[in-house]
C-alpha cells in the first residue's frame, strides 16, 4: 500500500499569519467572556467596534435653556378708545389677576403672587412703583412672570416723594415690612427679598433719588418712566445752551447709579417724551445731560406711524435710555405701559421664578372701599405719618379730553373738571 504524500512544510509567513489569527481569537474570546460577565451586550459590541472602520459622528449639540415666552399687555385698540379709554385712563382687563388682594405696608401696599414666584430658598423679586401705581398695575399684572408688586402714591409733584423718604429709616422700615408680608403670605420664615427694583412714573423719581442718596446696596435696578428732571444751571447765561444750561447736582445719586449700569453692575431704564415744561428742564433735556455725563451716545430710530413711537435708543451693558415722540398729556401718559418692556428686561436678567397664573383671579379694588389694614404688622413710629392712602379705582371711564391738555394725571381717583389750559400746572409742579 503506497504511503500518503507528505504535505509541504508551511512557510515562515504562513506560520506568522496563523499565530496572529490564533492570538486575535484568544484575545477576542477573553474579552467576550469578561464582557459578558459584566455587561453582556454592550461590552462585546464595544470590543468589536474597535476593529471596524471608523464612521463620522456629529458633534454634540449644546442644549440652551428656552427663554420663557414673554407675556403681552392688551393694546389700546380703537374699540377701547370708542368706549372712552385712552392713554391717561387705561383699561383694566384683569384686575389683580394671579395676585393676592393688596395688603398695607408701613407705606404703600403690596400684592404677592398667589402661588409660586419664588426660589427654593423662598427668595422673591420685588418691584416698588412710585406714583401712578394703579395705572401701572393694570399693565404690570398682565406681563410679569412673577415679580412682587408694591405701589406707593404720595400726590402730585416730586416734593412729597422726596420728603417721604428723606429719612433713610423709612426705606429700611419699608423693606422690613415687605419681608414680613412675604413671610406671612408663605408661612415660611425664610421668605425674603431676593432682587429689588425701584420704579417711578413722572414725579415718583423724587423717592428713587432720595433713597439712592443713602446707598444702593439693596437696589438692583431703577426704572424711570418719563420722570427725571435736572435743575437749571445758575451759572449759565441762557437756558438754551444745551446741557451746559443744566445742573445734575440734585440728581447725583441717580446719575451715579446709571453710571454703574453702564459697567454692568446695575440695571437702569429711563424713558423720556418730548414734553416741554415751562419752569424746569424736560425729561428729554435731562436725558441728554445724563448721556453726556455717563459717556453714552444715542442711536436715532426712524419713527414709525404710531402716535408715540420710539425715536432713539442708548443701550450699554445694564444701561438703557429710550426716547419717544409726543409732547402733550397723552404722550406723557403713554409711558405707563412701557413698564412691560422694563419688566421683561428685569425678569430675564434675574431669571425671576414663575408664578402660577392658573389660579382664580383677584378683582381690582372697588371704588370707595378702603383697603383693610394688616393688623398683624407691628406699628412703626417712624412711618406712621406715611401710611398709604386708600386704594380707589374708577368704575366708569372718563371721556378723552378733546384738546389733549398738558397736565397728565393718570390716577385712579375721581377729580373735578380741570381748570383752563392756561392755569394748569405740569404734573411735576
């Protein structure tokens, strides 16, 4: 029987290839066994992917937090105008809305979100409105995410506001009163003011400027709605020589705060009209002086077809100055709704926690019904004389004046017919 032919001996190259194959199989086996013990599918799949051709992968996309949708106020429509509403008598579509009824403070009154509007450690963002607080409230409750609202009215002219806060203890007592109200509302002793804005329309700037005299550590933002008036420069030869005719000395605290805003340390909003008072500088002139002193330049905006449209802007860091057309009573009153734009700016900068708007709405206070005192608050002798006046709201609109007089008074109290235009003072006087 013939012997089988001998197979030729494998070459050295073939031996190397066989060795590599056996080695790879061994490594794979060990990896599979060990991987299956821990994570059967994922570890084995991960191992074999190392030996496949690489595929292109998309770069990870950073997920940006969505900005909360801005709430918008009801516009002054032609239909509302036919019913008698106008810039100086705004419509009230929702009363106090998702807020509690007003409660008295040591001075003024407070409305707090019924539910929510605070951080986990019970911090609330607060806006204090000086002058015209009831008309401002009508816009405010429609557009805010969750700011606490404090309203203070002291009458016409900046003097009563300056006098009311000439004693620094009055403002300190007010802040303590707000904290106490927040604690009572929540039943949580941690409740406190987290961020604070001082807002004023027209003559209310007197309170803001006075408060800032004693420091701004507790104040994060200032909003001035067509209300800031410099003084005439007694050394100027003429009142028609531009900013050299003006003096910022009485407004030093406010100007210093505005300068901090240009560096991003604070938030500052100032709107002005083209109303020209007879006896003191206008808000437009004061705005020009402020821009010159803080070193910011206006950018002109082509005016649109709106009656009181914006004509200029100056925005640097936290500093915002916006000019609008219009030189009569209604132009001055038209700045009240600009609280909407200011509120959006503040809340987005502060990331104000949202309140729950799905609650039964609180109605507006009724004409002639006094606001109940909060007897749980201890009386403060320093502010007893500054107790807030009772809230009053009109039930029916007044007809719009035919001649658009020049003394805006968008308040909530019935008043007698105004005197002839020649005898009427500017609301700042």
